C-alpha cells in the first residue's frame, strides 16, 4: 500500500507519497485550478492507497473529489497531530510527509467524517444559524438606538406585531430614523430567509428518535435537537460527558502549579456550533427546570450572568450525553445526575 499525505493550502496542495517501509516515492505540488488534472494525478495510484488530509477549513471539496474516485481518505485532527508529530517524529512542522508517516505508523489522530447526507444537513443548519446570528446583531442595533435616545417602551417582544408598529412610528431625528428603518428592513429580509430555510429543513430532516429525547432537555427545540444530532454524529465516539464537552470547547482552561489549580475562560477549541446551541439553550433552560434555575442564580451571584449562562450550557451538554447514551428523556430537578 502507498501512503499519501496532503498538505492543503488555498490554491495548491503539497503531496508526499511513501511506501510501507517509509521510503519517499515522490513529492508533488498540485494546483487547485484544475480538478480534472487532480483526478488524473491520483488515478495513477489506483485505490490501494490511503490518503491523509488535515481537517482545515477547506477539506470538504478535496475529500469529496477523492471519495468520488473510490480512494480512501483519513482526516487528521489538526491540534492533536502537531503534538504527536513532535513526539514521534521530532518534527513540529506538519507537512505532507509527516501526515503520510503518521498514518503509516498508525499514530494518526483521526477527525470524524460524517456521511455526505449529514454533511449536507449540517450545511443547511449552519446556514440558518448564520442568519439567526446576523438578525440578532441588527436587533441589538435597534435596541442601541432606543437606549441612546432614552426611549422606553412597554413591549416584551419589541419585534412582535405591536413592537414593530411602535418602531415604525416612533418620532426620531432624521439621522436616527434612517438608521432604524434600514435595520428594520434588514431584519425583515432575514426573517424571510430564516422562514425559507426552516421550511426546507422540515422537508429534509428525517424523523429520528434521538431528536425526541433531546427535545426533553430544557431549552432544546426541534431544530436545535437536529443540529446536535448532525454535529455530534455517533454519541459512542465520546466515552464520557467530559469528552463531549471538550469536543465542543465549552470546558474551562485549567492551569495547575505547586498544588494550586486555576480555571479560566472556556477553551473555545472545538465545535463552535454545538457550543453556540448550548449557550443559546441556556437562556431559556433555567425557566423550565428549578434545579437549573437555582444553579444559574447561585453562579450568577458569584461570577456574573455571562459565566453562569455558559456553565448552564455545559450542564445541558452533559445532559445531552447522558440522554443519548442511556436512551432516556431528561429528568428535571435531577441536576446531580448530570455532572459537568
């Protein structure tokens, strides 16, 4: 078997080919401007090869190009591979040759590759998240204008029917009226796009018993449940709730020295979509579970509401692991069961 490592860049890839003994067969620079030329290059090796690609931002298209040719591909975890390369090969520079050798030596830390169907569902769900986040930015701009001008209102939902009527008619100086009307038109456009993609998701997401279990968790709605299913994949990949939380980057950084231990901000090194979903769910979860409410209040008094919200999100993700692993619905007032 031949072992092929690919060091991807934006416009080209460095390719290293080695045999089972570790002998370098060839190095080659592949430019991305011709996919047909790339197919021809890899076709010369047949399918008795193993290709390794680092899980950088642009790995999707190359993986699918190789997949369409029946060429097996492994995806390397970008953070772990650097540590292992330095320890095993005494080389902290991860290039094509290093990737090929790590795979040959069975030292390669692999990243999870979901099926094409799941990858497509992820893209639609992530697209919807981007629209929701963009809408939130412009809603905050509207609130900022009212706060700046000292304008109070009686509406619990400023962007509901009554609130929108108020926003469209409230008297403002021309410069603020222009900005507010512009923000409202953008919000209206984003509302339409969010509605469109939500309807699309209703048609492409298949009924899944895991979604029903996840919806039992406070703050988790139907689309959030499917987002978690698509982003997590097989829950058996995670042997503990802590590993799932680490995967989402929602665990605190820890520093230890001379018997002392400090916890800092969350790592944010992981799946940002799971992390976002859990922190969003944490806005509503305490209202649905008295134990979560008490936990949130206790932490908010000590460390502030933002940190309390993240901690609730971590509790919820811990509950996600238990719910999916044990196949049972969430139980309120049982917070001790869901350690985080």
